[in-house]
């Protein structure tokens, strides 16, 4: 006997916005559920411990986690990194010169 098709009742997950079938125990996209604090209230990133958008640098995350697939650094970032390397090398050389004399 064929199964009776249920109506397509959905709601949007308050955490990630994915469509979730009514009566589902958790969201398939983010795993949110009643047990983990799933509520009808709008999700607050600060309360969830993720901080705001100002604190997260997605390009930096990609560079650290996926070095071969990260977007190239901007000219300002490359310049800043080069200046930092030059300062560190100069400090090391000055320490060696001071230690030798």
C-alpha cells in the first residue's frame, strides 16, 4: 500500500534560515533543535557566542584553514606583512650585532 503523502508544511530555522519540515526534531543544515535552545525568538549572534560580523575575518579564516584555496591578499595586507618581516629581521640583526660586540 503506498504511503500517504504529508502536506508540505515548513518553517524557517531561526538559526540559519533553512527550510525545516514541520515536526522535525532538528534542522538538517545547522543542527539546531529544541534541546539546544531552538526557539521562535530571533537568533542573536552575540548571545550565541559568535560575536558580531566585525570580529570575524572570513578571508583570514580561509587563509588559515584552506591555504591552497584562499583569496589572494590585498596590496595593503602584503605591504603590512612585508614591513613586519623587515622589522623582525632588523631587530634580530641588531641583537646579534649587540651580542657580538
